C-alpha cells in the first residue's frame, strides 16, 4: 500500500514538474539541441501577417501559411504561451478591442537598449544578407507595383485573435513582456529578411534586450526575387535567410514542436 502510494506521489510530482513546459527542438548552423521553456514565460510574436501585401505572390504565400500558423497559435495559447499579434501600421482597425487595449495599458519601462521603429542591418554585428532584396523582393511576373497607398488593413483573418492576446506594432510588445516576466520569444511571420529582423518587437531588438529568441523557420517567408543575387529560387532564398538568422541572431525551430506532423512547406517548394 505504501509502495503504491509512493509511486503515485512520484508520478504526480513528475506531471507537476513538466506542466506548462515547452520542449523545443532548436537548430543553429546545423547544430541541433533540445531546450525546455516555461510556457508562462514565453511569448509568440506574429509579425506582419497582413490581410494583403503590396506583392501578390507574398499575399498568396501568407494565405497559404496562415492556417497552419493559426493551429500553432491555438496550441501555444492553450499551453499558456502569451500571444502578441503585430500587424504593423494597422492599429486603427483594432482600436477599442480588449487585445489592443491590453497592449496600450502595459506600463512603460526603460529598455536595456533603446528600442527603434526599425533596426537596420549593422555590419559590425552581422554579415550582409545572403540575398539581394534591393528591388523590393517581388518574385511575380510582371512585378507588382509597390509604394503607397499600401493595401494592408489588418492581420489576415485566418489567424484568430482572442481577448486574452495582445495587439501592437511598437515598443508596447517589450513593455508587455516585462510586465508578465516573459524571458522567451518565438518569432513567426513575414518577412524574414525585413520585418522579422527589423521591427521593434522582432529578432534584432529582442535579442538586444536579452530575451531568449527563436525563429519558427517553417512559419516565415522572404521578399526575394529569384532573378537577383544569388540567383536561386524563392524558397532557397528563404532557406539562406534562415541560415543567416541562425548564424548571427537566433536558433530556429519548426511548428512540429506544437502541432506535430511534418514541417510546413509551401506548395511551390519542391525541396532541395
């Protein structure tokens, strides 16, 4: 009787020790590790998954990726991860919603490093990007017309926003993290060579604040035109950008850690 009670107690202790714990399989320059994060100390940042982009191909790829991303977000939320939706330049659409007001109410704190509206590539900290996106990165033929007025109005509706989430496109994301004791940040969304690196809630600036950051590499895309250096197809350009992020900024994971199965792949991606 005592033995069975002891076994039950040990099992209960084991369950308790793993409750709310995320197991993530990271990759950094081909080196793979398994890490454990407290879900309550973790945030997912969804970067610029707009309803429409200036490039038709980019809009289509966002639409293709969004259902899987929503499944990841639902599972993460259920496990206690804090969800931050960051569709830049669309805050007016969300005015007065609980998620938007939550971000606005976060108490301001002084960051370790001043937060910028945009953090440019600094060759003292990283090499030049492995892809040439100087033409804006549209891979469509004929190329889409860029420039204002921009078409995005909100986050793509496929990704559900719950009242317990937050919506922001600014330093409020950092204020929310500090308010909640969040140490770990999972970044997903678009585009890996632009906003995923440069925004105030994204990789470069969250690393600078001392957060533990990972990129969800199968839940991102690039703005890359395959007719530009290094003359590889669009999806290989994304792979090269992910490798760059792994080398200079943060490890990567895949959506498999949350929803199982195989990593997401765009229908046009025939593989290596």
